[in-house]
C-alpha cells in the first residue's frame, strides 16, 4: 500500500511540474511617463510633486506541444499607497494564441503613482510616495483550467483575491469618475495599445 501511495504521489507531482513547464513567461516593469510640478512653499519649506506611470510587459511562449489555443491571461498589478495600503493598480484580461517558435507580448495598462517631496531648512528632506509592489498573473485554457500562475514577489499571492478583483467596476469608468471628482491617484490606465497582444 505504501508503495502504491508513493507511486501515486510521484505521478501527481509529475503532472503539476508538467503544467508549470508548459509556458515560459518573462515579465518586465517599464516606466511609461514621468512628470514633476514646480516647487511650492509649504510646511516651512518647499514641496514638489512627481507623477510616474508604470506598466508591465509579459512575453509568453509555449514550451510544450500540449498547450492548446487560445489561452487566457489575467493579471493584477499591485501598488502600495503612501499610507501603506496595498491596492490593485490595474487589472486586465486577454485571450491570445501562443506558439513554440515566437513569444507573444501583452502589455498591461499603466499604474499612476504620486511622490510628494519636501525640502526644508538646513538641507532637511523627506518624501511620501506610492510604490509598485509587483504583479500576479494566471493563465487558463479554453475550459477555464489554470495551466500557469505566477506572483512576483511570491508574497503577493495572499494579497490578490481574483474573485474580488474580477467583480470590481470597469477601470476606465473608475478613472473617468475620478477625473470628474478631482481624484485619480493611483490605479490609472494606459492608453492604447493597452491590452492588445502583439509580436515584437
């Protein structure tokens, strides 16, 4: 009985390893835009605002003929605001075909981050800022089965609730609402091509 259990365990482990090896995924964080405002007098010194827009580029390639097309990619880019709260910056999905000969590239929308700098007397400085933490990415087949899942850093796995993120309002609608009420801090969107996959 112990021998049969060991064989079964090795068989299941082999299946898991095979699923993880079906795709090669390369993720790259990129700065899309950065702008700074002029200095203003405040709090006994001078302050300035720097706004940065980051996005991720995913290069996905099949490494196994067992991968069926199309595949579905879903991602969440997470950021930490200046108060220390972890939030989803942008979330998206994309359906695409992959091959073993060439990687397909998918780009997320941008995450808008703010950094407030302060410079006071005697060279004293301080800053508060939003920070990109990383991303979660899961890949499913046409039947909805997960064939790959990646988190960077790994600690974000416990921070990303896919069901909650899926239920959030459309991000473009949120951005439009934020602009109307004078908000728009964090969680912005990258203009087209956005989620469109393309071959480099």
